C-alpha cells in the first residue's frame, strides 16, 4: 500500500506521481490473483545445495535446488519440460523420479554441464573415468598442451604457469575415447577455472581478485603481493591438485548414481521449442526464466565459454548474447512487438524515469513479449490438465517496481492458462540507490512460484 500523505512530503512532484502510479498498477494487478507467503521455499529458490551430489560438480550461482524441483514435480505427470534448463536442476529431479524430461538452453556451457550431470554412466564408463582420474597423477608440465583461446585479456585472467598447466590437462582429457567420460572430465576441468584464475564472479560479470571490496569501495592490492598470497610456488601442482579433487568428486557421484530415464538436453532457443515438442505431449513444465533485470548470463560465464572453446572470437560472443529472451541490453535488437496494455503501462513508467540507458523500456517490452511466446508454446505442449510451475523474481528499473510474477500470471491467462496461485518464496533487497523510493513496495520485491494449469 502506498502512503500518499507521507510520500508527498518526501519526494518531488514528478517522483511522487511516478510512485503513486506504480502503486496503483501493482495493487490493481495483485487483487486479481491468490498470493500466499511460502517461506518453506525460501532456501530452495537459490543454489543452497552446492555441496550435494551432482550439484557440486559445477556451481551455478543463479540456479535453484533440485529439492525445489522434487517438491514441484508431480510423480505421475511426465514428461517434464524445462525451456530454460540452465545447469539441470529440473532435469535431475525428473530423472530421480524416473520421468522422461526435455530441457532447452541457449548457453552451450549449460548444455555441456547438464548433459554430464544427467547422463547414465554404466559400469564400463565408471571404470574408464576411474582410469582417467588415476592417469592424471602422472601428467607432467612438459607434456603436450592444448592451445589457449584467442582472447585479448587471457594473460590478465590467468598466471602464465597456471594457463600452461590448464592446457596440459585439457590436452590429456581430449585424448579420451569414451565420449561420456571425456565430457565429464571436461566439465571437471571447466569447473576449476574460476578457482585457479585471477577473477571471480560477482554481480553482472567477473571482477579481479586483487580488487578488494571494503564497504562500498574497492581497493587495488598490488598484483605481485596478491598473487604471492593466493598461489603457491608450484603452479602446476596447484592446478593438478585442483583438477584431481574435482575428478574425485565426479567419480563419487557417478559411482552412487541410479540409472534412470536420461533426459533430452537441446541447445536451442526456448522460443522455438515447438519445433521439438509435439502438441499435447508434456505432462508438466517446471522452469525459471531469466529475470527482467538486465543481467547478462553469458557475460558472467565468459571465462568458461572462452576457455572451453564454446566461443572462438568476439563475433561468436555477439551472436550468443543476441540469442534467447530479451532480458538484457546487450544484443538487444529492434522488434515490432504486439502491445500488451499492462506491460506497456510499466514500460511507460520506466520511460519517464531517470535511467542510465534509454533502451531499458525496450528490454521490458521485449522481455514480456518473448515470455508470452514461451508461455504460449508451453501451453500448446502440455496435455489438458497439465501444470506449469514458473520461478521468477521481480525487479526494479529506474525506481519502478516491475512485478514480473503478476505480469506473467496475466499473460499466462491470455494464452489459455488458469492461474492456480502465486507462492512467495522469499523477499528480495534492492540496490542502495533504489531502496528509498521502493521502501513502500517492499512486499512486491520477491521471488515467486507461479502455479499454472492448462
């Protein structure tokens, strides 16, 4: 609820009008749907299971837990569809329940990791992987090396000896003849890259480790000082130990796995899933689309994408960034999108706001237009009575609260779904810059599970 009297004395007339309009739109949308607080999901909509089997193979900080999917997936309603499968939580849960599943993603890194995590490993595969793990002990720094990527800043991302060691182990794993074993060994190699590099993931990208955050400011530690504290003298042994430990984890996981329905994992755009999924062939869909928050998921994993050879040059970067849902500024292309009246009201508010890019309203319009196409395709793919669980987070752009959960619920109704309800898993915080203006909308800053039925 927007406090008119209190707010009128704190804001300029322009800001007050924007906040009042934002509040009116939010309250009107919210009154249409049953919304309940569901704190039992709070720890499950973020990757709190990073130390569990399979999930510990490669940490995806934007993901959610397999346990969440276990709770959302109905036992007898297969196949399961995830049009944004990421690093495989939904597909792993479906496999555990012996349900067929199909997942899509535009990120080739995510596809590779998910295929490795959800594959069935027969006894021969496990034995081959164990032999490869053992062979790593005898690898020497003078052994054959794979080539480094043609990346201008590669020498800033890795120390020279560490990069050389990584390329030695990459060459070794590339010699493995068993496809499943080679892919799993490759994912283990990809999984150690951040830990042995000079950077770490934070926010919408990566930051150099010698930039230390103190409060709201960053201090640069001299590189030589930082590197001597971070890395041991024997860099080759450091990389070998890191890789061997990850191989040990992977071996333990595949030794305890239960062979079940291996999902189909497709590198492709969720907007074109109709080409692969026949109408009425899916029992349920469980997924989390990109949020409407300008986050560039490709940029955040550029280290692995370049080192893994998924992208070869900067043209590849632009092509990959342009794929998928329009949730970010990078790769944004002009479209003549059908006008959705409710979305347009929020986009217009953002248009009037003081934002750092004039293209942000186009992201809002493009995001919900793309999501309408995805929801329509999912509705067509589901059998009558089929359910869909959509995990989304709301966002703030230019001081405007964008209620993604409510807008997607409204769009879902327009393409034929019934909205069963909205379960609020947890409430989110905003940046310090937006906290003041959005204080009265904090109930809408949340991550929600939207339950839909065909």
